[in-house]
């Protein structure tokens, strides 16, 4: 039985959502947070409903552009999808299946987007979030399912410094600046949750490593070095003023969206939901498509 505990911990981690506030225990609406997730972090993450109007005043358009303009970089699978024709836009039909305040939540006030003429679908995530690791293949499916008038974006969160999320946010923006995200996004999840190369968790024990053993930006640079960049250059970019600015803007956007847990999907700066409120992974794809068609129809 003891030999099976690491596998059980890993499975439960994948089902848990990562909450915003380790101290207050807040999480995204209807998030399926489990007790096992609490044991895998430095503080419990207890589910609590976030108010639909929790978003702050609109962030400046420049902030939105800098924070969310990484259009469709998710993975090699996303890159492949980009070479195939986008599926046709679905007609908007409201049959009562999706309920505001239950399945999805209004962002009030709505936030500016960074791709004029496109409907933006943004995943708020962290490489350090076990639930995001479990969900990212579903996000790839979402990206592939978007019609031509929609675009996929990614917004790295850093609201769990107690789980080393800040370094993962910094690494994302450095990789983006160096044009590496498209070919490293899925690999970075694997390095963090499969091989352990960039892990802050002890994957065998299913708990955080001691802080002194957490990967630094220098450690993570070695991972990106396998993709053709000089690790020293990667570190320099990661610590640049530009990346620091993008990180601050990303933090502002996360607050403006009213996000309290990851993964969270935001549609066109107006609606947010998570896999728990949607009802599951497959339902997350379907709800994204429905909200995109709702936006396209101007409803």
C-alpha cells in the first residue's frame, strides 16, 4: 500500500485546482479542490465562491496587450493546429445549459483585449500548478477548436509565491521574448511534473520540496538551453526590465479578471470559468465554444 501512495498523491494533485490565497483559502467558483491538494501545498486551499463582480477597474489597454498577447503559443500540438484550417464558427444557441453565476461568471467591468477584431480566449495558468498540468492538453483542444475569428492567449499567474510560481512566470515571459514558447510550453509542463527537471514538488512524495531545493531561474535556463538559447542569455532576458514589467502587468490582469484559482479560462475579457464550474474538461471545451459564439453573435 505504501508503494502506491506516491501514485495516489500524483493522481489527486492532478484533480485539484490551485487556489489564489494560501492564507484565506479562496479558490475559483465551483472549483473541485480536494484535501489532497491542501497536503501538497504549504497551506490548505479551501473552496470558496468568488463574487461575480470581483474584477477591478479596467486595466489599461497597453497592460492587456503586454500581458495577454502571446497568441496561440501553447505547444507543438497548437502549432500544428495553426497550420490546419480553423473550424467554422458555431451558431449561437442558448438552450439554458450554461448559466451565468453557476457555470461561468461575468467580469465586471469587462477588460480590454489585445487583438482587435478577434475574440480572445485566455488561460490563466502556472507551470507550477498541478491542476494546470492536468488541464493543459484540454487547453490544446480548446485552441484547436477556435474559429478563425478567435485567438488563444496565455497569462501566467504568480499568486502562489509559496509554491515558487514567480519563477515560472518569469521563465514564461523570458521564453516568450526569445520566441521559445511555441516549442517549449508542453515540454515545460513535462519537465515540472513528469521528469522533475524544473519541479518545485517532490514528485515521488507528492509534496513541496524544501525552499532551498526549488529551481531558480538559472536552473530553468538550463532546460531552455536545450532549445537553442544560451542559458546566460535566457537569465539576462528573464531579469530584464521588460520581463519585470510584463510580470507586473500580468499580476494586474489576474486581479482585474477576478481570478482566484487556476486554471481559469477568460473569454474576451468578459467571462471567466474554471473546469469545476464548467462541469469537467470536456465541458470546458464546449463552454468555451459557446461563449465564443455568444460574443460573435453580440449577445
